[in-house]
C-alpha cells in the first residue's frame, strides 16, 4: 500500500466570507450616505459666488437664520442618527425606521437639484444619483430583512 501525501499551500488561503448582519449593512449604508452628503455640500462651496452669497447671509434663496440652520441640522442629523439606530434598534423597529426615514429623505436629496445651472447639471445628476442608489439599497435591505421561523415545541 502506498501512502499519498498532499501538501497544502500556506501562501494562499481563501478569505472567510463571513456574512454581514442586516444591521451592519444598514449602518454602513447610512454612514456612506452621510459622508457623501457632507462632501457634496462642501464641494458646493467651490462653485463661483457661493461663499460670497453665504457672506451676504443667503443660502440658496433663503436668508440665513437660526430657524434655517436648525432645519439644516435636522436634515443632516437624520442620516447621522440612522447609523446608530440601524446598529442598535430591535429588528422590527429597525426595519420600520429605515423604511420611513429613507422614504422621507429621498425627496430631500432630489430637492438638491433645484436651482442648479446648466454647467453643474452633470455634477448634481451624478452626486444625487449615487445618493439615491444608496437609498435604494437601504430600502431594499430593510424591505427584504430576513424573517426567521418561530421555533415550535
């Protein structure tokens, strides 16, 4: 009888494809979205005349005020809080919260194209398109959250 020896290569081992939890996927998506929102708003300042407009007390067509800044805070706080809520809420509340807040946030994202000039249309279509793709991912992930069968005895 002959013995056959197999050798394993230690230089190449496959990566562990450990599945990510739904909570982790949702938190990561919201985290990506908030980074994009902040950077897109920051890059908006590079457009000619934007900083001068802000110095003159105007953002878009609105006079800068405490109320306006509070509205802006709420708009930015939503995705920031959703990172935490997606990671910590119980499954049922998490699913509902993600579906509701995403549905509310989509029109806010689309509104960003209002008032754009022709030379920035591509930029806004591109950035809003990426944000909407993330929002679609969040909706799909929350809507298809796996259900587990109840254990019967």
